[in-house]
């Protein structure tokens, strides 16, 4: 029997790896099996423009303001928060949810859009805001919010977008919309969201604008950036002042992803020499969806058996969330942003399903979940040509990788970047988040920066919040992260 390597990975990652493994990984594999593939060929930034829908935004900014989130620390919040829906297609009744947190000096700080993974959508609010880079984390009582001293609104005004439709609180009133969700419509809807949101918040129209994201945002972010650049050339609507894109542990090139996964497992001492050699010999590591032999399947199975059942491939050296006898998540850490609790996704789910929380966020009563089960219809096998176009347009482009992610790994990013073959401007060196600790390593290419974050998995700001803030601050300032002399 011959199976595609993609199918093998799905079956093995679900059956052989701990049930606590990061859901984003399994979600991505499952969706890519069903999605249509298309080559990521270079495109032109010129073309015909069809104006997007722009609805009346009068009074909606004030209506979206959050007076206080349930459980937030009393007297410790000195910034404005907003949340609500932006309609991107009134005919279909399609609306995307956002959460926006201003910086202390909002008018002088840039505007950062934070996206999350997929495909099909994992919540930028539930993951990004409440577990990673937002101003709060959720405590293990599912009710209390803990301040995050390293929140990115220390450096920017941060806009969290739940995209595509069906993700988190985002929705459509037209059921057939859920049958056509893919990369293309996600980019179109995200662009329509931004144009409308900037009408709702016109004070940010001239702000420097940056796009960030992780995991499958390796597709979302470059595709949205490309859409913005294309439309800026020809639109008579709002032009978006795009300055840069930064994607963390991104899924950007399937042609090198397989080789990277298994080489990364081997180099991190999670696989034996014999298993790695067998995979290289019997598996077609350049064909993500291609058929594989029985021998390949046996070596893949051996690879995951060697990893074991109690390893979270999204952060291979971190503790996993244990469950007690009554199946409730059991916290293994303290309520501190410096010590990330691996059960946090469960706390967030409990919090976001509280009626008083949903009322404060101005959303329809919803059964909230971290990631959607929407099928995926289109996914280019590589984003490298699109990234090349963005670089050539003069937009700053950063890729950063937590070095303990076993799936969307440093190795994956490096193999993909080798294809671009960019000239090196600043050789590989260490960077520091303070004068005593190496935060990671960085290399400056012509038009692109690649940085690692030491001791972080796929959710870099969760595992290394101070280092993540140092890194993103450097990105926004247009300079490499600090060196130590």
C-alpha cells in the first residue's frame, strides 16, 4: 500500500505523539491534505483593481471600546482596548472579529497586525493575544487575567485579527462561504477588513503599518502584504502604509519542509542515525503529497516511535499539559508570564466562553474554540516567489524561528532561505535581550533578516517573552537586534 507522505505524517502525528501536542501542527497537516495545490509563481504588482466594500464606520470605534475585560487587574491598565466585528461582505453577511490594544503613546507608535496559524484558522486572539504577545494571560481559574510585562503594545499599537471566517468569533451568515475558504479569499477578506478598520480608526491611516504572524501565517502574511502592495499601486481608496513583514516559525515552502522536519528531529537527538538514514533512502522528501513506499512508512513510524508519546513537537524541551483523573488540565507552573503554563489553551477556552467575557468583547454568543475545522481549498506549495516580490518592492522582511520547535523549525526556515540564495550583508552573530544572555542568533541578508530565538518553540512570545519583545522592537525600528561587545 502506498500513502502520501502528508497522510503518513497526519496519521503518525495524531496516533504516536502525545495528545497534548500543539493543535496547530495537526490542524495544518489535516487541512493541507484536502487543499488544492498551486505553484507559487511570481506575480506582477500591477493589475486591475476592483474597489472593496467600505461600510459606514460612524460611531463604531466608540461602540467597540472595552471598558474593562472581566478579571483584568484593577487599576493597572493604562491603555485603551477595543473589540468587535468588521463586515467585509455585507451581501453574504461575512464579518471578521478583531481585538485592538493601543500603546501608551498611541499616536507616535506604529500599527502592528498580528495574525495566527491554520490553515482553516487558529485564533489570533485566543493564541496571540491571550497566550503570547497581548497585555494579559489567563490564569488557571479560567477567570483571572495576569499582566504581561512584555506585551508588544510596549512598542506598538497591536491589532489582532481572527481570519479566515470561521476562526474564533469570525463568521459568515452564508453557509456556502465555508466551502470556499482558502488562501486567496483569506487575503481578500483581510485586505477588506483593513480598509474598513482604518475608516473606523482614521487616526491610524498614516501610521507605519507592519504585519506579523506565525505558523501558517507564513502564507497569510506574505499574501496580505502582496495584496496591499498591489492595491496601493492602483486604488483610489485607502492606501496602507506597509513598512514590514515578520513571520515566526513559518510554513513557507513544502518542497523543503519534509527534509527539514526529519533532519531537525535527528539533529536534536530525537531520532537515531539509522532512522534518519532510512527516511533519506526510502522516502521522497521533496514531494510533500507524493506517494511513498511501505518501507518509507515503516521508517516514518519508527521516527515518531523514537520521539515518544510525551513530547510536544511544537516545543520539544518544554513540559506538556498533564490531565488529572477527572480529565481536567493540571497546571504545572506558576501564574507568571516568565513561566509559560502548557495548559494555557484550556484556560483561554474556558475564559472566552464565559457570557460576561463575550459581552465585554461585543460578540455574538458563540461556542469559542482555538482553531476551526473549516476545510481548506487552496494553498500554494511555496511562498518564496511572493516573498521575493515583497523584498524587491523594498519592504522590510524578517523571518524568526524559536529553536526548539520540532515541526515549523529553524531547519525548515534555513532550508527555505537557501533557495532564495540572498547575498549576506551582516554575517551570523549572537544577539542579546539583555547584557547577560544570548537571545538567539541573527544573519542579515540583502532585503531579509533571519533570526533565531533561543529556548522558544513555535509560540515564541509565550516561551521567551522578553526576547520576543526585544526582537520585535528591533524589527519595528529597522535595525538588527542588539549585539554584545
